[in-house]
């Protein structure tokens, strides 16, 4: 499941970068629509970063993991609305990616091989 989480987060980050980049191509001037378009790209980047962060180091605390899963679920709802409003391949890709993040995040957090390490342990000792 860790592989699915990494792949989903990577696709999510790539979509975010592309989304922000296309803001400048799609909009000639700063407008509310341009800001919302770029904001969605930044939200995708943040979501990917939060999911990557849950894999770095020791397992996150339960509250942090719940927060990230809650945000993943919120992105699933957003993606469903986007598919209904836009119905284009990128919207479907965001939906599949956000569902992948949510499912993989649930199982990766419960992986028994991930054990907590001491904060004082040296990086080579982990």
C-alpha cells in the first residue's frame, strides 16, 4: 500500500504543478476564476505533501493521521463535484488519485512493520 500512496501522492503533486502552470496559460489577467484555478493546484500540492509527510520518519500520531485522511476524504468529495461540473479526463484523474490516497493512507498507517523510533536515535541507527 505504501507504493500506491507514493504513486498517488506523486500524481497528485504533478497535477497540482500542472494546474498552477496552466493558470498562466488559461487566464490573461488576474481574476477570481484564475485565483480559484491556481488555488486548486496549490491544494493538490499541499495534499500530496501531507501524504508524503506521513511516510517520512516514524508513524504519525493518530490525530495527525486522522487529519490527513479527513483532508483526503474532503478531496474525494471535491473531485466528485469536479467530475460532475467538468467531466474531463483531468477531473477523473484527480478523483482516482484522491481515492487512491485515501485508501492507501488507511492501510499504510496500519502497517505493522512501521514502528516508532526514538527521537534521540541517530539516523543510521534506524
